[in-house]
């Protein structure tokens, strides 16, 4: 009995030191994420499915609640060596982790995995491979990727003699529709039906910049191009709708979503995953969903995070982490994930899966949303882009919308601030 007690105490001590639990001889993989609400429920369901179907692996999913909390904890863990086995990461975070030497390239697993070959790589959308490749290595794998879409109220379209099955396709169409749909419907002297509303969003500006034919950075990522003529044209487009036409108003948080559901707004641009929340809230009108209006190009930015595998020094844990990523992004799971959450499927073959075929048949309009994957781009994969996004939102876009700066002045200053960051880094490397 004394020996048994000693062994039990030793086992408890080992578990306490490693922070790992034993799940019937399964290898535990700690996964930090930021999914919540219906998205978190969908992730939990898939993780449970993986755990129940894999006898030797247990994924311990730990939600940090918000992306900023996840970012702070991951950055701190890099300093203390307490990082998880896998985690959701944006491309700009990944660049930091690569510099910190804490990641294992995904291609190091693919090269040794006989069950994952060239056909699998070709099945994954090219934009996801490119956006996860840094310094010539595939460092992370696509996870929850979304595109911006246009939601519109078909009833309001019909009431204003607009074809409810023909949403605006171009910038000019969109501006024209906003004018038609902004009204004082009860004749009290105040607008109570708006063409659109939007929040301050770097993502929205980035899309417009690309659609105008511009770029965010030069090819070797050394010079920002935000204040080009194309950038000014993009920001002017939004500013004209808001402050010249006065067919939109600024919203914060998820007010735009609530106002749209309440019928106060005819059209809103949001993430594809907004649909998962709106579906849960309840939609009491015929909903239209389509690709966002375009201009000179159809290019648009894919948003969302990837998943990276962190070095643990334990090959069985690292390999188990890869097995989960491989499973989560196979045709079956990526189709299920997309159906439940409205995130984009990772694989082209997912559209042959019955679950997505059914969605496309029941709502043919959504095909234009998924087609955006064929023209998708991604944000610059440099650590400094995290700073650039904040500067765009908190400095440039907000000041233009509040009429305290012109688009050119605001973008000139953001461009200069980002260039300074890049120059400081360059000097620090010498």
C-alpha cells in the first residue's frame, strides 16, 4: 500500500509539473483559440468528434475569448516558454513567432506524411497556401477564413422597385442603390431608412484599395503604398457615401447587424460569418446575400486566422497536432465547418460534398460569395502590419469619417508611420 501511495503521488506530481492530464493513454494537444458563440459551439462539436474518433489523441481546446487576449497571452508565452501546442494565429503574429524561433513549419510534417500528398496540396485554395508561406516555408495552416459579403433586405428592394434578386454589382451600382434606399418613410423630416451603414474597418478599406487597382505594399514588403492615388480613391468612395451623399451612417460594434435585422438599413457589408450570428438571432424578412460590389478588379482580402504548431520538444505531441490540422482541413470537415459557421472551406473538393451542394441548391445567390475565393488576396505577412491596421482604423479612417482630415492627409501620415516602423526594424537588424 505504501509503494502504491508513493507511485500515485509521483504521478500526480508529474501531471502537475507538465500541466497535462492523462486521457486513457491519449496524447494531449493543448489548443488555444478565440472562438465564441455559435462559432465556438461549432468548433467544440468538431473537436469532440475528433477526440471520439481518435483513440490515441486528445485535443484540449482552451478559449481565450477574444483575439486581443489570445495575442497577448501568446506573445507572453513566447517569452516564458509556456506556449500551447497549437494556436490560432494571424499572419502578422506568425511572422513574430518565426523570428522568436518557437514554430515548427507545417511542411516538415507534410514531407514525412505518406497520407498527405500533392493532390491534397492542389486541392487547397492557392491563396491559403501563399498566405501561410513565409521565408520559403509553409509555417501555418488555414483554419477559420472569411470573406466580406453584402447582405441586403429583399423586401426593401421590392418596395423601392429594385429587383430583389439583383443586388448591386459595382461601386457605382452600390452608391446609386444607397441613394434610392435612403428615405424618410414616415414624412417626419428625419431619415429612418438608410441605404447602408458601416463601422471603421481596415479590412473594408483594404478591399477597396485592391479593387481600385492598388496594393498595400510593394512586392518585397519594404515600402507601404497606402497613400497611392488608388488608396485615396478607395477612402474617398466611403467618405462620399457617408459625408457627401449622406446615405450611410457610422455604427460601432455590432450595431450595424442589429439595425439591419430591425429593417433600419437596406444593405450592409460584413463578414461571411456574420450570417451564423444573424441566423441564430432570427431574420424576419427575405435575406439576400452576395459578393461585395467591385470596381476595376474583383480582388478582395481573405480574413481570419490560421493554426500554427509550436515547438514542444515532444515529437508525439507535435505529430498529434498535425494529425488534428490534417483532419480538420480534409474535405469532410472543412465542408461541415463552412456549413455551420459560414467560414470559407479550405478545399475545392468541399463543393462536391453533399452538405455544401445542398446549401448551394437552396440558396444559389451564395455561389458569388464562394467565388470570391478565386480572386482572393491576403494582408502583408509582416509583423508590422498589426500596427498598420490599428493606425488605419484609429487614425486615418476615423479622422476622415469625422471630417477632421482629408483622405490624402490621413493616408500620408499612416504611410509615413508604417515606413518609420519598417526603417527602425531594418536599422535594428544591422
